[in-house]
C-alpha cells in the first residue's frame, strides 16, 4: 500500500464530523458522488472499512476512529503553524512617546528617530522635548532618554546603556559605540506596572 494522501485524511475527518456524505461534501466543496467514490477507493486501497453505514449516518470503525483522530491532530498542527506565521508577520502599530532634551535630539537622536520612522512607518513617534522628568508610570511618556549617571530609584538603567534603545534592527550612530557615550546616556524605563503600549 502506498502512502495515504493528506486529502484522504481530510475526507475521513469531514465524514466523521458530519456523519454524512452530504455534510462532508459541503465542507470539502465537492459533490456527494465524489465523496462516495473517494471513500470507496480509499477503503479499497487500505483494505479495511473506515465507516459503518447506518440509517442514522456514518459511524467510524476502529480503523476509521484512529484515522480521524490522526487527521484531527494534523489539522490542529497546521492551524497552529498558520497562526504562528500570521503572528510573525504582524506589523507593529500605535504611538510611542519618547521624552528627551533638545541637546540630545539635535546632536544625537535625530538620525536615530529618522531611521526608526523608516523602519516602522506605522508607528507614530511622539517626541516630547523637556528637561523636566516625566512620570512614566502615568504614561506621560513611554521612554525617557536622559544624560545622567544616577537615574531615580523608580527607573532602571540597562547595563548596556543607551544601546537597548535601538537594538531592534535600525542603524546606530557611530558615537554610540564609545565607552564615554555608554556611561553618559541613560535609557530609562518605568518599573511600575502599567497598561500595555505599542513597542518596537
């Protein structure tokens, strides 16, 4: 006996789910006679009955039950894989509010933000220029970029310094690689619990 095609598993599962040839025909978008012929051919090829014919409908035999269960698992695996692919292809959207000061913006961050916008055009980048600390836990901003060696206790400074801000795949300014830069810049994220916001 040769291998059993995937379409035959789908056929058995459709008949098992609906307990009728007409119902299977509707699911598979084929006619009743085609379902009947394919089932007869399949049972002949594998040398065993998959269904018992009753007035109440088609009932699975032990062999049919095993094949229908396998078809269900295969169907679940295909659906899970499809969802995974769809999830990977989702495009991030929404608003990202970043606060910094005018000096950092003019001399360092302008090319970074421009590259970010090119890489993620569906995210609205809202830049808030101020030297005053904003309350991240109240969503005054999502990310605060400040030049400091001592961020407040309510904020954290990644060990990698400012590098974490653009570690999502867009270009990094040359000056960001210097040790002096890493010590001077603090990319601060709130440690307070807050509603989910779009991220990049």
